[in-house]
C-alpha cells in the first residue's frame, strides 16, 4: 500500500468510526515510510504498533525516530539490541563471545545464530537495522544470502553430532573429503557447495576471533605492534624489512674502492 492509498483508507475509516490509533503491518521495507506519514497526517492519530512479520509476536511498539533512521539508511541499533536481548540470555551471550574469541565456534553455534536471526524477523528487516548495511544491499542480494543460509542449514542437519561440534573433522581430518561427499549427498547439494561452505565457515570463524580480540583490547592498534593488521600481514612486513636489510648489507660489503 502506497502513501496515497493509506491516506484515502485512513480518511474513510476515520470518518466512519473515528480512529484512536493505528497499527501498520508488513513493515519490512522502506516503502512503508510514506504510509506511516500519511496515516498520521490525515487522522492526526498516533501509530501504536508496527508488524514486521506474519505472527502476533512480530508486533512491536512504533518509534518514529527509529523508523526515520531506517528509512534514511542509518540503521536502528537500539531495536536490534532489544530484539537480540529478548532472544539471548546473558550467560549464552558470554559463552558465545568466548567461543568467538577462541575460534571454537562450531556448526551447532552457527545453527543457533541463524535461527536466532529468524526469530528476530526477516533477514531483510534485521539487515536494515544495521547502520550502513541497508543502503549497501538490495533485495536480490538478501534473497541470495537467505538461499545460502538454507543450504548451509541443510548441510549441518546432515552432519553427525560429532562433526557439528568438531569442524576440524570436515576441514583438516584425512577423511574430510569423504565426510563432505556424504553430507552434500544427504542434504541434496553438490560436493562443491559443501567445500565452499567449509571455506566460508573457516574464514568467518577466523574473522570473528580477530574482531573479538580487537574489541577486548579496546580496538585495532591498541597493544598491537602491527596496528591491528592480520598476523600474516605483519609477518609479511617483517620479512620484507629483513630482505631489505640483507640486500643493504650485501651492497655495503661489495662496495667500490
């Protein structure tokens, strides 16, 4: 429903029964901003609740400033934190933080996190709450991510409990390829899908560990001689410096005269 249609319907209902407030549903896109403005302008009544999904639990209080931030692409961190806090206990959050830091995040944890995002609403709705993200991704990219997550979930469901809790069995173990073939076949995917998922999971786990360590130390660069650069970058820099030194020494020893 566009802003103009919302204005017409609101005026008709207000004239017939007299409105005291409004509930705006299907608030999972930016187009609803016009409808929200129209309802308020025509009726003069406040919007009480907004719906971000199809279930009763998807109804939430309406905050004009937060909606304005979402429409402008500035995200809505407050609502995101509130949604997450409603789904995760402090103990679970602390345990997950420790696993991220130690790079012991496993496939069961991955499954928990993807299901947590599903409980918080649509992936598109959650993405719009993250500052800077809503303007960077479009619906086709969101659909692609959702498809990949469903594939990943199917593959995790085809793993044994031991494999879920020990990702190295599928990454470093000598039987890893045979295990991945079984998982791909059992989940209706190709072997390439399984190997790609393992590669992405490994990268994600490493990145989360680095980010968590940086946050614990007060941000990149603090207490880190490499200025927060990944370890391999720091090592590469050191090797270059040593090479230059050796080259300089060789030239000095060879000198003229």
